[in-house]
C-alpha cells in the first residue's frame, strides 16, 4: 500500500482486495487504518497493489509467499509494518 507513491505497508492476504479494503473494520491494523484515514482526510493518493497468487507453492515447508513478503518488508521497511525490527 502506498501513500503518494511512498510504500507504507506490505502484507499478504488470502482474501484478495477484501482485506485492504476492510481496514476500517480491522481492530488489529490500527496503524494502517489511521494512516489511511489521515491520508484520505489530507486528499492524498492511497494505492493498493496486488501480486498474483501464482507465486504460491510450498517446497519442503517453505512458503514462497511468506518468504517473499518478509524479504520485501526487510528491504523496504515500511513504517506501517510495526512487527519489523529496525
């Protein structure tokens, strides 16, 4: 998810677009929800990008999607991914 072309959050979803579009109801994603609300209030561009599930496969208990997500988070370090270590 980006705000004015700056990556703010990276996360996987098995629900497709229903997850990012339901942050207003998600009690766990408070930082993301508040960030989206503030961006909208300030007339900033909020964009959600999705990658095809085609990467999904398991190889000896290695979840490719999970590894891809974690690698992107460590590389980009989006400010709304509060579980990353700085």
